[in-house]
C-alpha cells in the first residue's frame, strides 16, 4: 500500500490542516514533492511548491500518491481530478464527505484500479520510514505488529501501548469509520499479511458486520495470520449514534456479542481490554 518511496502530493496544502500536517510529514521523512491548491497567491509551503491542479503535479513532479485535506464539499472534484491525472494511491483525511459523493468516488476509484484509503481516516504509517497521514508519530515505535483500524484516536492509543509495552508497530492503517470507505478490512488484511507481521490487531466498532465477513473471507482464502480484535463502544447504548457515522447498532449483527460469537467460531480472540492485546 505504501513503502516509503511514494512521490506524494498534498491536495489542499494551503489550508490550516494541510499546511500543518505537511510540515509534520516532511519532518518524519515522507517524500512530499508538491502540493495543490486553488489559492493562487501562495506559491510554496515549507519549501514545497504549490500548484493549481493535479495534472501539473503528475506531469512536473511525477506524483503517484496524494493525501487529501480538501474541504468536504469540494473533495469529490479534487479526488476525481487526481484519478484522472493518473494518481494510483489516494489517502483522504477529509471528513463529512456526503455519502452520495463517496459512493461515486468509490465506484470511480475501483474502475480505475486506484488504491483509496478513507475518507475520514488518519492515514497510513510505516514507523521509522514514512507516514502519509495525521497520526502522532511518537505513538508508533518501529516493530512487528500490524494495526488495521476503523478508529483514529483508538489506533493511536493502542499503538502507543504496544510501542511502550511490547514489540512495536510494523504498519498502521486507518481505514476510516464512515459507512462507505475505499479500502476494506479484507483488502487491508491481504496487504499487511505480505509484510509478515508477528500479529495483526484489528480495531473495530459497534455496528455493521462487514469486518467479520472480511476476516472470514480472508481465512477462507487460505491465509493463517495471528489476528486479534478489539472493539470500541462495548458499553454504548443500543440505537444511539456515536461519534463515527458508521458506529450505530440497529440490529443483532451489529452488536459486539454477535461479532464475538462469530469470531470465536473462527478461533480469533477478542481483547476486552487494551492490556489483553499484549503477547
């Protein structure tokens, strides 16, 4: 998904969050070669050239990856432009993208064979190598545990715990918690398993059961990784929408009890407390 050699363009680089996280990513070693903004007055951010469209970013700087901070109402056009320009990896941090827009983005990205992570996600980090995202890098000590997460802040907390109490993190992928996301748990599992992590921790939430079906599909393909789950929202009241758009229990299959039973049948342990993730 990423390997540290990406030539990254920051879409929305002149905005508050785009400029702030560009500085953080550069300091971490991420190969950011340019940014794109509709602001025609700013020519450079942190010595990174600012262009006005993704076609120039690809033609002049050979960009192959973008990270999107563009406001939600403009995000679809920005992402379509990146895809049409030839970008093959897109990580979208933007939250509150309308679901109809995201449905179109999902279909278009799939049709063009583009790896799309997010939206409303913290991005991806290869500790000690590169991060294309907004996560606090000091919570991710290089190690041998892979984390796939629908929750941003919980991924930080667990990564920090594993980094301090165990062997550290090989890769952290924040998929985003929205109902429509680009990269699924199944696709993330296929990718991280190629990195031969000692263990894969999947952080999920109440609501839906796609992650359970994805793990079952992964195992049915013949993969045999050391997987452990952790669920956020264990004590959340039923029927109440929590922080994430996808985190709501509307039926039996969205309950943690149902998911735990399904995972038990697959011989996959579920940690009730973060401390149970050690080992």
